[in-house]
C-alpha cells in the first residue's frame, strides 16, 4: 500500500477489533494453536515491537516482498495467523492460520521532497514515532512492514517492522531473522551462530550433591540452597509489596499521565556502541556482557539525572527496573536451522538501579555485577512465571493484565538485552547495515524503555521515550556513549596499573632494582 503523506499526518488504518470465530477462514486446515499465558497478557495490554533496519542499498520492493512471502511467512506460522475468540464471554484467544495477502502488510509512504532534503534522519524518526499512535488491524495477521526509501547518515534506506508482541518475543523474532537470512560475507550460507550461552539447560539447575566424606563441599552445597531459599523469599516479598503498595520515588524517569486518555507518542532513538569496548570492560572486570550493559545504563541515567536536575545531593536514589528474562531451556539460536522458536517465553525480575555519582566509573559495573549475581541466586524469575500462568489460567487474562500493569506503573523503567546476529546479514535480498529493536504499549505505563541489541561488531542501544517528557532524548543517548567511554578508559587504566604492579613484584622477586 502506497501512502502519500506529510510527516505529521499518519496514514489511515482500520480500527482495532477482535476477530470472532465466525470470521475464521473456511478452507483453513491447520490445527489451532492456543495462545500462551504471557501472550494473552501482552495481547490484552497492547504491547507492540518495533524493529528498525537500516539497509546498505535502496529498497528493491519486489525482491523484499518476495523474501517476506517465501522466507518469513513460510517459516513463522504466527505471520500467517489471526487471533480468534469463540464468544464475548471467552477470554482464551487462539491462533488460527489464514490466507495472507502480503500487499496488505506493506506500506510505502511518500514524503514531501523539501522535508526529505532538509533532514532525512528527522523524517525517519518522526515517522517511526507516529506509528506508536496507530492501532493495528486485528482482522489480519498483526504485523506490517514500512519501507522508507530515504538516504540517511547510517543507511541508504530504512525498513521498519511493526508487530504485536503477542506474536512472539524479541528472541523468537531474532531467531526468525537468522533462519531466514544469509551471511553478508558468503551469501551461500546461513549467518554464523552467536557464541553459545554459558547456560545450556534450565535457568536454575540443582547442583550435584557431593559425597558426604567431603564435609566442606557438602556444607557449601547445603548453604547454597539456604541462600537460594532466603533470596527467593526476600524477592517474592518485594514482588508482593509492589503489587500492594510499593512504588518508586517520583523522578524525571517516572511516567506522568496527562489524563486525556488519547495515545501518547513514543519517540524511538538509537545509537551504536562498540562491542569490543564492552568485551574489554567485561574481561577487566571479570563479569558478563549483561553486567557491563547494566552498569553503563546506571552510569548514563545518573549523568543525565544530575545534569538535568541540577541536584547537588549525590546520595543514592534507587529506581527499579523490569528486566525481561528468557526462560527457554536452551537457546533457540543454537537450533534455528531446523526450527524457529515461536511465542513469548519470557519472565521478568525487578532490578534496582542506583542513581549516584561515583569518582571511579568502574563502580557502576561493580554494583551491577554484585546485583546481577544476587539475582541469579534467587528463584524470582521462576516464581513470576508460575504466578503469571496461575493467574491467567484460574482468574482470566484481565486479572493477569491488571497485575502486569501494576508492575509497569510502580517501577520506573524497563531494560532488555537481546542477542542478535554475530555477523552482518542479508535479509530478503537486502544487506542490513544496522538493526535496532524496542517496544511500546498504549496506554503507556513507562516513560523510558531501553533495549540493547548486538549486531555484528556493534551494540545498538535504543530508547523508547515519552515524546513529551524526554524532548532532549538525544542527550541521554550521548550519556550512554560518554559513560561507556569513561568506563572503558578506567578499565584500561586498571589494566595498566595491574601490569605495572605485576612487573614490580616480578622484578623484586628476581632481584632487579626498581626504576
């Protein structure tokens, strides 16, 4: 569908309606698929995913359209399914496959040439922001591609995929992309696998009990279960307190509803960070990439807060974030050649972000490492998953969605880290120069959502912000770039200091006089 538009005026789309069983395709022979509990909550709360892809070449629409039809739709059944409910009193939607007209899911806007020539980056940014105010047509599969043939500083053209979160989570979408793409270095093969995660089984596995003769090891084994139980009890109590009464302090990161009830525009901005810089910090601090990204986020938010507020009181402020967690037993990225994983298999935990100023930038990573290690010695994620399944099964989707919104409104931000392709790919016949992923919901519960996505040798940080609250969101992106620079420099200085100290000790041991 080709739409001629000004940046400020959205193309018209059908209103959002749920499909009844009577509209089910008559020649549909595929088996129905029930919607997962988390998928039903995401459907009720209206969460959508936005994937922005920069192309190295202008869009060849017939080629990309053919790739959508032969690769994405064929591999992923949710791309050819609609949500069906069997009556007004039934809140258990199911996926039913239907006939897909690809042209209904392709939108090609045409912009004012004068505006395009002035600032193409702003044109793309405004267009993607406008999508957050538009409902999706539930009369057909809940996805659509927007093709913006505008040359920007990062890409020759831009493709935006918008899909409903009930279709799948970011992990399943990335696994679909990797299964449907080809390597840029060698178009005859699939892209290289990302490194396997340290975890290859369940998130929490019981430790093998040591022999009773090894008393110290046996006591350590018993103590680990005591710690697991205590941390789980504390985290469950905090979850319950959040549902009942506990809220974060009101800050500039808190969502401020205007009471109008109309959709509020979200702005999506993104920037590239060096994966090598993150790995350097990871090695020096002996932590995980996720620890580094959490530490960088804490540093960036702290810089932004104290600069904008002018607050001279540097005492610590605790803001809680929802961290989505992949609960798949094994990484679907390792099996995407034979099967693309479907659905939403995520849970979550509440993570405390400390807004503070530290003289040593590495302190942000140290705190993140300690906090993340503490969360790994708790069954909070498993408990949250069980509670969601229980609520949806026995009390219905609306109850589960109500609890979900309580967590969203009583915590300040959301942070997610997604592992994407480890090398540049060619998707639907087009080379991808960058990828950025984020999410939004209407009505809004979060003023700030942050996503990290690694692609090749870069990590793309994407901010989904309330357009009215964060009019200087690009400065917050600058704080991410500056924070990782400061932390990397501090890590390099620590490495140098350690090396000098090592040489001094070795020289002293060998009897070499110090210089």
